[in-house]
């Protein structure tokens, strides 16, 4: 596939914060990295650095990678002698870091630092082995959960073959004609696109199969490209522990981004639905998008209510009648309580015996702001085939009449 397909640099990682410089951090633990660079380098220097995050519209920020900057965090540095090195330092928790090598190659030419060589640094002993050119390396040791899972694609035969093909493609480039150079450039784009596709497929596999919260959070920090894996990873994290502080931060930042979008356009008939995550009474995370994505759901009513709201609860019998008649035809209800008290929500839900999706997480989680809710009851009917809101505030017989129009 082409490189120019919709593949975005990761503009949001939805994690809480990057590490502070470890100097003076009494909780920091030691690490050591030994390396063999003899396949390409001889004499020079190496350093391991991290970059503070830059705030983004998504709330988390991205890892800023580049040459030396005043903001870089140097975790370790030292000399490269006869192609080998040994450096050490301290780190308080695992971090995504970058490797910069400024050294002479075998021909005695001083090479500029290769950008993009990253791995997950933790405490412990690491061993680095360089391939036959800059940028291709293996890193073993430390807390191997991270590097061995997140970067597993780098050791896959298919990916190695693509790397090798890309590494050879510019051989004798300057001696080629302009037409030949154009073909080489096109081939480079094709191979780069396949390498990115391979990474994205691996990230998605990790998101769907790994149940380790720390690994999934680190995936946000270290992945090079955005894609469907982001939503899958967020979903996996929320299902692991929706009450975890870091995971709540992910939820809130996603909601904040939605609030910013919603603020630009008043939500009403014709508006796109704003998806959000909520929690069922059983503690399972669920999103409006997931509900609308189910093939059997043609129309979904997003219903805002509260246990203490008399008008909300007086509407429930009407809604039950409509649900009983039209749920088999493709109608679903996704209710969200703005109760701050879980006990009150649970008591009201039990009393009403709600047959539909019953969710909530309190007034501070943002869904009511996404829809401009100033009071309850309030509802929005979504056409799942388009993701558009087709009706609002359907009360009593109005709900039944609308469903009859759409589904009979």
C-alpha cells in the first residue's frame, strides 16, 4: 500500500506525563547498556536521550525527537571505542528513549546521528547489537516485556526483508538517470508504506491480545504512527481497570478533545454523534461508537437521565414499551446517568429494571458537555448507518411515532 494513505504521526498518546530528569531522584534504579557497533562504526560517542512532551489538542502530547535541544533529557552517554561501548545511568520508571551515535564509519567518515532509533529503557542490563547499517539494531535485556512485545515486528522475517530491500534501494543512486531515480523513489515509497503497514498491524495485534496495562500505556508512548490501534488500545486499557488514575486520564483527555469539537458546532439534528466511554454497573467499559457499530443496531437512542430526576423516571415506562416493540427491529437504547452516587444509580436501575444498556460514570466525565446537556431528561436518536443525529428529545408518544416512521 502507498505511503501516502491515511497514516498520521502519533499526535496524541493519552498518557499522563514523561519522566523528569533522574538526577537526584532517590527512587531511580541503575541500568547498563553494552553495545557492539563494529558492523558499521569505529570511534565516536553515543548517548541515550528522551524528550519532554509537547502539549497537543488531544491532551497528551507527542514525543519530540530531533537533534540536541535544551529540552532533551540525557539518560546516559559515553565513548564508542573500536566500535564498542558501555554506558550506565539511573531511571525511575521505563521510558521511551532515542539512541544518538556520532561516530566514524569504517571508511573514517564522521556520520551524523541517525534519528528514529528508539527503545524502551528500564532498569537492568541491556545489550545492543547493530546491523549492517544505522537504524537496524537489536536491544535485549532490561524489562523485556516492553521491547520484546512492542517492537517484536522488528525481528519478523517479513519486516527484516523489507528493511533489507529499503537499505539496498539507493545503491549507486547518483549514477542513475533521472528516469531511473524516479523509479527508485517510487519503489522506496512503496517499501516504506509496506513497513508502516507492518508496524500498524503489529500495534493492532498488541492492542487486541496484550492484557498488561504497563505495556499498553507504553505502546502509546513509543509507537511511531497513529491508526486503528489507538482506539483498540484505549478500549483495552479501560476494560482492564476503568478506575486506574492513568486510564481515567486517557478517558478524560479523549472527552476533552470531544468537548473542543462539540464547542465548535451546536449538537442537534444533522450533527455527528460524539462517542465517549462509559461504565456499566458490572464495571465493563463501553462506548457509544461500539454500540452504534453493531450490525443489528439501526438506530440508537442516547438517553441522559439521573436517579433523582422525576421526569426522567416517569419516561421509563414509555421507553420500555417502545423498546419492547422496536428492539427486535433494530432499535437500541444507550442510557447514561449523570448521578455522582454509584449507589443511587444502582438502586434506581434495580427499581426500574432497565432492559437496555445502562451506563454512567458521574458528572465530571464529560459526556453531558459533549452534547450540551444543561438538564435531564435529554435524548438524541442516532442513525447508525451515517453516525448522524436524526431527532432530539423524543418524549412519550413522540419516540414511538418516530420509530414507527423509521422502522415499520
